[in-house]
C-alpha cells in the first residue's frame, strides 16, 4: 500500500505519463484506445518515448545526487562537471576511429571516457581548500567548458557539428520502439544506487570518517563513479544531454527530506522523472505541431529553479 504522503506525487506522475501518451503531432483522446491505428502509434512511439523520458529523468537526478555526495558539494552535476562532456568526447572518438561501431561499443567507450573525466574532476577538486566550497562548482564549470570546447573544436574540424549538437542538447523526438531500450540499463543502475545508498551516505562524510566507520572508501567511490559514468554515457548516446537535472532535483529533494540517501533517493528519482516529463510535454506543446528540444526547455526551468535555490531561505529558517 502506498503511504499517504506519496499518494499525490504518484498520482501526479501517472497523470503526466497519461498526458504524454496522448500529446504529440497527432493529438489523441481516450477514445483513440478503440482505434487500432492509434494503438499502434502509442505502442511504437508514444509509450517508448514516455518510458525513455521517465528513465532519463530518474537516472540523471540520481547520478547528480551521487556525484554531489562523492564530491561533497551541492553545486555539481554530471552535465557541468565534465562527465557529460567526456562522454560526448568518447562518442566523437568512436565516430571518427570506428565509424561502424555497434551501439554497445559506443556505449562502452563513451562510459570509459566519462569515467576518466569524472576521476580527473575528483582529483582536481581534492586539491582545493575545504574552506572554499564555492571553488568546486567554478572548477567544474571550467573543466566541463574545456572538455566541451574540445568536443566542438574536433567536431568542427571533421564537419561533425550537427552530431555534436545532438549529443549536447537532449531531445526525445527520435525515440521509438527499438531505439530506446538501452535506457533500461540506467533504470538498473538506479536500483543499484539504492542498494549502495547507505555506503554513499557514509562516503560523503569524507575518507577519514568513512574509513573510521569500517567502509572501504576507495571501492565505494569507484562504484559511485561507475554508476554515474555509465548512466551519463547511456543517456548521451541515446537522447543527448539535459542540463540542470542532476543539479536542482537533488537539492530540492534534500531541502524537503534531508541528506540520507536511502530516504531521499526514491523521491529524487521520481521528482526527476516527473519534472523532465513535464518539460517534454511542454516541448511538444510550445510550438505545436513542431517540437522544441527538451534540453532547451529544461535549461530555462532548471536555471530558474537554481536561482530560487540560491536565494531561498533554508527550510528550517524562521
């Protein structure tokens, strides 16, 4: 039985999912469920797209939460800390060096590049003074900007800027049955993150504190980076990058529910899924029958939410 406090969020998520099934270039109503052609459209296009949006939103929010715990800073996320840019760099390298690479090879090499990019980022911020936490997001932005500039420069050199634009600006218009199933891996990684939630919470206390509590800090950090890197790479390969999901969603949830990952991770996944789905529906309606990339819509919404987080008083403040 669903707890009372979760009834309204669950109902809102189901309502958004239902709205997603009936929203598109061809508007469908509930009566369309009796039309075989409409059912075929839902099965081939609308249903896969809705699942892809939910999986992407949930996994990116959870990946951002894990990265924030490992970096011990609330102002970083995979899309700005170099993980997403490194994944795009990996895909670009595969495209140039192995043009006919199967999807699993693209995902594997992109995940490896994202993992290396994440490790380098953590190594960089460990050199920063702990009394200057605002330096961490600044370093993240500079580091991610350098990697992103490298991707753009290589793409321009080899006339691949159109492909780069797809990887760096997420959108779901091309998602159909048979072209999104790789995202189920991100769902499995989200479940794995829940199993490791207590370990990530302890690792967020720092190496000395975690070791003192009997935790193998290095192994837990490696597991967390692997989850973040693979989830980010799969998302970039399949639909591109959506900014701010891993930044604002964990911060909003933590303001309401605290910092215990086991308690907040399900809410983070659900809120991320719902928020991205709402933006995807808006992307379909804003210039109907044309679509706006959901990365653009969420960039505006995420920036507004981030500014609100910066200026809002703490929840316990009077």
